[in-house]
């Protein structure tokens, strides 16, 4: 131990926050802050061995000085000095503090056992590394924190030698000393037995005074700051010995408890090892008896499979718990199979496995999309944009697209092409008619026959976590008492939520953020608004006749021929015939009926080829020795061949006819009518139907695209009633009432009706919307109804080349409507040359293909009078009599 130290009356102070340095403890610190460097330099470096500083505990400091990290040298009860470590938060800069701190009134003087100086590069800042030893306690009389570093006027607290001799004669002190020695000896014995050390530590009890040894023991324990302060304040040696005995005993008890737990764990491990050996022996016995049960091997294989699955830590923890439960169960127990199936699902799911995407070549991706689909430039451009973003930011979030359009325009096949262009796997989930929320989220495992939802099941099948997932027919989901699947999809399609998608069966979060979701729908209206808001809607309207022609020549005809075992050598379909099929046999937004008609032609050609083959085989039975290599090569090349050997009794003309290769079948008008029947549509249909007054041509939008809608009106003797037929909804009925009211109010100005302007006097009006079996509703037939009524009452025919759409107000204003692109394409398909649209729908014409706009005349109307001016040949002949 160090000799008694004479303390100066004033000493430099280094504050320690929430930490106490006791006499006999050793710490190592690295000083980097200006105040601590100045303190060490002036008080320790310049004074060398005579230097002393004071360590003063503080609490609740506003700021801490940066004196660096403390390097712990460990605890060694074999020496008289204990070393302890100190973190950065334990020191304070008294000068730099912004708020008052509580300085303890007692501290410990310390000296430097080792001191080294260094310079940081490139800043050139001076630092010191100091090893300090606590010496003795002192009391603070006056504290000064205004200088470069804090200083204090102090007085020593340790007893003199004479005082210590008197205390040692005190019976209480002797009893406390004896008790402390017994407890300390017991602790040392436990530690030496545990650490396998010699008896050096016991020498401390004989050579070091007990009141100092108490500080050394306590400094080696991890105790609270309050207990450290209590030990520092124990100036009375009897109080100090009492506190130290309590702390040593507590430390001894904690060691014993830890040893007890360790022995218990070791016993359990020994039991597990014993069970393992017995199981191995049992397995060997079963193998000898030929009764080998590989159930354990299966469970071990399942565990290895789970370890290789790459599950997140929280999922792996859950899986381990379930696996431990499975190992404790017998295969005959209820719940064993369900637990095993669940663990197999966890092991099979692609937690981290992803598709190795092809190099992000935008040009190659665009060529792939163009090779699969003609047109659809908006969709292709969106995919190229996503690829460009992925090239700049590889971890970009996958888009959530929704293709809305009529059937047959390529929504589903486009999703497959997107997967091919991205180099990802493709999984399709059909949502048409789904009414159970469990189809999306899965069933809870408490139910018999429970299974995961379709999303998790689809990911398991493709075995990658980043496929292109098609949610087909998302607008046809229903809802009943079993839940609402559309609401369950809100979490799936929300990029902020699908990172932790929770399937009820899986019962652990699964990350869906890497999946590219593509939904398809015929209409956007049935989709709930919150779900629609989470998707990027891309509309796919119907194709123009020119686009259908290109699609048929590039895609449909080669595919149809391949499906029927034909090629272009057997069947040729000229472009003119394809155009005729489009115009006369199909009127649709997509190309499915067009493909069906082409398939009918291919089947007719297949019948001819098969019959020709059958005739050739029948003739071959009567022909001998006609298998020379020359003949076979000529047949394979498709040329005419001459017979090398002609047996007697066979007609030469029949043989040459049978082996002459059939010329390609070229489709013409006669074959079209023979195979497909008479034309279903005629360009003269519109002219014939509007040949009488009271008929006008409207445009409507359906889930199958745009359609032409005729409106027929007639009058008869009656009481002035309005009759409406055609399976109409409430909105379209109200539009008819508005139209009739407007016409009656303008009868005099339009110069129609009787002299008193009462149109309905003595007669009823009947308005019909063919076809009667198709439900109809919506406000866009307002202008068509007015035109039909004006034509009826004026006995003037509406132009047969003109179609119209628009909602009308009671004051005659024409309001905008939706589905303009589909409606214009429908008019174009039906051969109409003029379309009357609301003026405010001008912006929607941007989406119409330029080829269609170039072949049609678009007329814009702001008021109903503008519609009537354009709907009749030569304008309104009665306009000169009106005040319009």
C-alpha cells in the first residue's frame, strides 16, 4: 500500500459523473478535452511524481467533458490495488456546463502511476493517457469552477496513526474485523476454486489494513452509484467495515446462486446427452430388427431445411419454438400433422430467394414487349420507366398497376410479358367470384383444414420473393358474411403496409414489398375507392381496325396455325380477307372473336389437309417399292415427283395426283361465307335504322368497350303520357323526362307541334332503347333523346353518319361524359364518320389514336342547339323561324 500522503490545501478537481473512485482503485483514462488536458498538464505532467488531483463525484450534470474512453484492466484481488474502468459519461467539464450540477462534498485524492502524452493527427490536438490510483478521502471546503479547470480547498478525512491505534482496541471494531475477515476469506476461497488460482489473494487479509482492504473489495463490485457514495461517505472505519461486510456477503450469495444455476443447466445438458445416446442406440436396434422409423430423420431434415430458408430473426425464433413443440409430440398425436405442415410451409417460403433479373437493358426489354403485343404504348412506356428507375436505384419499390379495359385487349397476357421483360417469375391469382376474406389472408390454424391464402400459396409455388403477381378480375370480388376480400387487399397493395403482410395461417409478418402487383379489371367503378387509390390505373381501350389487322397478321394468324398443326404452306390469309373479317364478322373492343374466326378457317384447312393425307395413305397400300431416297427427299422439299417403279395394274394419272403436294389454301370471299356464314354486320345498318324520323344514334360505354346505341321514338293517340322501354335504369329515365320537358318548352321556338305549342295534346310518346334484353343506365343519352324527339315532332330524319353523346341539363347545357375514347372507337368500328361530343370533352380526344381522328369529323357542342344544328342534314331547316 502507498505511504500516508500529505494533502495540499488546494487541489485541482476532475469531476466524475455517477461514478466514485475509492481509495486503492486504479483507473486508466484518456484526456482529450481542453479542461482535462490543462488539468493533467499542470497538476501531473509538470509536477511528475509529486502531482496530485482530486476526483469528485457529481450527479445530474448538464454536459460531460470528452476525456475519452477508459480502458479497464480488470479486477485482481491478488494485489493491493484494484483497477476499474470508466466510460465517457462519467466525467464532466466544470467550466463548460450550462446548468448548475450537484457536487459531492467528499472526494478522493489520486496520483498518476503512469502518464503518457500524444498528439492527434491531423488536428495536432494534445492528449494524455493517465493511470490513476485512489489514495485517501478529503472533504471540500470551497469549490472554484471559474478557472481553466475546477479547483477546491480541501481538508483530509483519514484518521491519524494514533487515532487508528485507539480504534483498533475498540471491541466493536474487533468484532466487525473478525466478521469481515471470515466473509472475505469465504469469498476468496470461492473465487480461487472457480478461477483455479493459488493462495496469493489470502495474503491481502494479513498484510493490508482492514479499513483500506474494505475499499479495495467494494471497488471491485458492480454496485449502484448511491451505494458507492455511501461507501465514500463512510469515514468512520467501523461503519465502513459494516457496509463492506454486507456488500461482500451479497456478492458471495450471488456467486453461489449463479453456481447453483450452472450446475442445474449442466445437469439438464447431461440428461439431454443421455437421451441422445439412448435414441442412437434405439435407432441402431431398430435397424438390426428391420423396423427402422425414419421419422426422426425427417424432422432433422426439416430442421436443416428451415435453417437454410433464411428466415428473419423474429420468424426464426417463432419457428424454433414450433419445432421444439413438434419434437416433443408423437406422430400419432392430434395436431402433429398440422404442426408439421405449418413448419414445412415456413421452410418452403422464399424469405430471401429472389429471381436473378436479367441485365437491365431498356432496349431489349422494349423489343420483348413489342414482340408480344402490338400497340399499348402507354403501358410499355410505364414498364420502361420502372426499369430505368431500377437501373438508377436497384432497391426501388415495385409498382402496383391496374389495367382497366374491355375483354380481349390483352390485359392478362400483358402481365406475363412484363414478367418476361423483367426476367422474373409469373404467378396468376384469379379473384373473380371470390367472396371469402380467407382466400387473401388465409385461415387461422385453429380451424380444421386451414390453409394459407392465395398470395402466400402463390409465392410458395414460384419459390421467389420478387415475382410479377397478377390479380386477375379484381373488380369481380364479392362480399358476404365471410368477409370482404377487397378490404383485405388494402394491406396487400399498400406499399407502406405490405412490408409486414400478416397471413392468418402464417401468423408471422411476410415482406411483399418486392413483388410487382398487376391487377386487371373490366371496369373501375365496382372497385372500392380506397383500393383503387392504392393502384396506378392504366386504361386499355379497344383496338382500332388498323391495330386489329396488325395484331392478326403478326400474332394471331401464326399462333392459330401453330395450334392447329399448320403453317403458311397450307393456309394463307390475305390482309384483305382479315379486314373483311374485322368489318363484317366482328365488332368488339378486343380480338377474341377475331381469333375464333381465324381458328374456324384453320380448322377448315386442317380438314382438307387431313383428307388429302388419308387419300395418300390409302393409295400407298397399292404401290410397291416406292421408297427410294430421291423420292423421300423430293417429297420433303414439297416438289412434284415422278414414280421410279410403276407396278402393273395401277393407273399412272392416279398415282401422280396422289403424290402431288397440295398447294396452299388461300382464303377468299367464297371460303369466308362457306366457313363463317353470311356477314353478321353491314355498314348500311345505321342508314337503314335512321331512315325514318324519330331515330337517333347515341354512343354508350359498357364493360366490353364502347357501343352504338339507337334511340327510337314514336307517337300515338293517347293522353299525353311518356312510355319508356328497353330495361332502363332510373338515371336514364330521368334523362328522358328532362329531354321531353326541354322539347315541349322549346316547341314554339323550334316551330314544331300545334299552334298552341302543346306537343302532347291527344297523344302519347313512346321511347325505346334496343336491344330490350340489355340493361341500360347513365346520363350520357340526354342529347340523343332530345335529337330523337325533335326528329319525331319535326318529321325530319337524323343524319345516318352521325353519332352523339352527352348529358343535358334542363336549361339546355351539354355536360361532359366519360369513356370518350371507347365511344369514338365504337363509332369508328361501325363506320360512322361524324361524332358530336360535349365541348368540355375536348381534352379527352388526346387519348384517341391519330389515325381514327384523321378519318372522322369531331363536332363539339356547348348547348343543345349546337347538337341539333349538326345532327340534321343542312342544319335545322326551322332555325330561321326560331329565336335560338
